[in-house]
C-alpha cells in the first residue's frame, strides 16, 4: 500500500498563486487577513465580534426560519439556527452552485470540510459556537455549468433553456432525467435509494433552490448544516447601503483594479471587476447594470433608470439587485457572523483580489481556506497499485512522464545518456578553448558539431526508450489503465465523477468516511479507500 503523502503544492493540480498562498509567500500577505491556522481563529473571532451587529443576527435567523418553513429540519440544524441569535456564535461558510444532483464529488468535500472545521474550532474554543453554512448560489445564471452530472462516465443532462437566476428555475422536465439516471443505476437497495433521493429532491419541489435545499438537507442535516439562500428580500435589506455605494461611487472597481495591478506581475487574474458589479434580476432575467449617458441601463434590455429612480428602486425592492462574483463575498460577510470561507483553488484566487474592497466597506475580511481534496480508491485498485509497486507520487504524475519514468525503472540497463552528454560537453568546452587560442573562426564549427553530437545522443536515447516501452508494454498498460480509472481524462476524479457511483459501491458509507478522514487544515490530498 502506498504510504507517501501528496501535498497540494506537489500534486501539480494547483496554480502558482495557490501554491504561493499555501506557502505563505511574503508578496501575498497584504491580500488576506489571517492564514488558516487554528491559533489564528482567536483574533478572527474577536475582530468579527466587534464588527457584526446583533440586529443582523435577528434578521438572519428570521430569514433562515422562513426559508426552512416547508422543510423537515433536523434537531441539529434547528439548534444551529437558534444558536445564530447568540453573540458567541460564528459561522464557517462554503458556497457552491446548484449543480444537478450535487454535480462533481467536490461538492461533498466542501461541505464536509466546513462541518469538520466547526468541530475542530469547538474543541479549541469551547466557549463559542460554530455553525456550518452552505451558501447556495441561487442567483447565478450559468445554467450550462450546472445542468448535468456524470455517472460512470455517462453525462446525464437536463435539457432546458434558462435566462434568469437558476434558483428560481422550474424543475419541470426533470422526470425525464430521472428515467435516464434510473436506467444507468440498475437494481439493488442502494440504487433504489438514489432514485428515491432524486425523485424527492427534484420532482417534489417546484424550483431548483428548493430542490437543492432538500437534497443537501437529506445528506447533511444530521451534522447540523444550515443552508442559506441569499436571494432573500430581508437579507438584501442589509445590503442596501453597500449596493448604493456601488451604484454611486464604483468603489469595488477602483479597489479590485488596484489589487489586480499588484497580482498581475506574477499571476494570472482570476476575475476582472466591472464599473458596477451588480446585476438586475427578475424571474427570467439577470443582466448587468451599466452606467451610460447619465442613466443606469440594464444590459441587453430597454430598461433604464435615472440615479434617483434606481436608488428608489433599491430602497423599495432590494431583491432586484444581485451582486456579481466581486460583490457576492462582501454580501455574504455582511449578513453572516462568518470567520472563514472554504473554497476551491479558483475561488480562493478571486478572494485574494478582494481584501481592499472589504476594508473600504469596513467589513471584516474572513480567513480563506482551500477546501479538502480527495482521491477515492477501491480495495481492488489499491491492490493493483501495490502489485505494480506504485506510489501516490507515481499516480499523480503527468501520464507521459509516468510512462517514461516507469519504462526506465523496469529496464535492466540505464536509459539515460546524461553522463555521456555531460562528457561530450566537457570535450567540446576544451575544443572551444583551443579555437579561442588559435582561430576563432573555428568556434562556429565546434558549436555546430557539439549540437549535432548531443542531438544524436538524444535520438538514440528516445529510440532506446521506445524499444523498452515495447518490451514492458503489458505492465505499462496496466499502470496507465489504473491511472486513467483514478484520474478520468487525466484530470481530478473529484471534478468529474458524481457521488452516486461511489454510494453504490460502499453501501452509503461515503459520507461517514469523509467525516472521519478529512482534516480541513491539512493541505494534502486525502486518499480514502472504499
């Protein structure tokens, strides 16, 4: 059984920005508040306590009770909602799109990371309470990103048109998706449970937000998960002053643009701010607000407002204003007593652009934590890895590199002419010295001959490697087959597969294994054997 540990930095699946953040590189320290270490939460608690009004708690709890009123709520979730009224209660939050049937596996990892961090904090700071929050991205409109999931390499897709916020989207038509899914699932008790879960989630709720709430609640309610929908008029009331500032002063554009100038020297920019980082939304409409010709116009429509009119609309109907990716984190931190946001590498990348905007709005910037990443492997696959003498480092290696490395390892002789090439270079260095001392016109000929000889050795090396690949083809094929199973399309399993195919094979124990084995503060891939 492989025993080596794969850090996020060594995995090859994280950008330079995230690697440098995890390594606490000095050039990034101004872009975040506190690094995610257990001891740093003490100061974060103290700061947030001073910067989160009690009246916000009252509004938050009332909104949550209203959002849950048509759902069965576990005792653990009821208790956590109640605790949010108390000044010593804080939240740990993750957010995710409303992917069909949870979408890829990392949906589960985000929420399990959030719940486990709350448990860790409770042990470290027993005088406080910590509530896990799943922020549903109900106001997104990128339906093509969420309208499918993959089950055993079969793409199960919901064919539907969508133009407005996805949370308000009707679930009509998902019975056809269930038919396709049921055929793929086959028979058995676990298959029957998954069919029932899909049916109860999507066929018994009218919109995607309610369907997703039911599904997440079924999976995590026993752990006290609180599911929050930001598309809520009472919560938007708290956002009015900040949305007004955004409309009139364009503060976020100025602040984030300045941060981007710092970041872009070393890293690609994840998101670029708009002059106004708000959408206008209705049930079937979500379009940018743009300021042109002294009017606030709704992009791609004929709707337009004067300054006085749009501010009046904001005051009377704040639910018509939706923050984009630049302002959504600010909105979240305004309405929640939040200490930490847990997200994937792409999310953490854009959070690192936002601290100066939080400071301009006098809102505490949360600790930002890279979520747990997991590789699920069956006992049979693990046994095959043992027999092939593979380490986790091997399995995470780029496929072509792995192919070459293993060929050289299996070969009975060295397929590496580095020593010979170095000897050649030394010989040609001497010839160059002689040419310099005699006739410098020979230098070009010496260099050309060196290039030719080195190239010849490299070609011999490639031919020898190719020949050895044929000799060890069967064993190499078994290695690549295993890697392809664990890394579909040479990508991360957690970004491709849906939880359902693993639920079938582990008799519903997948979540239990996640809660037992995930350490949210350890920046290593977690390998879980099923």
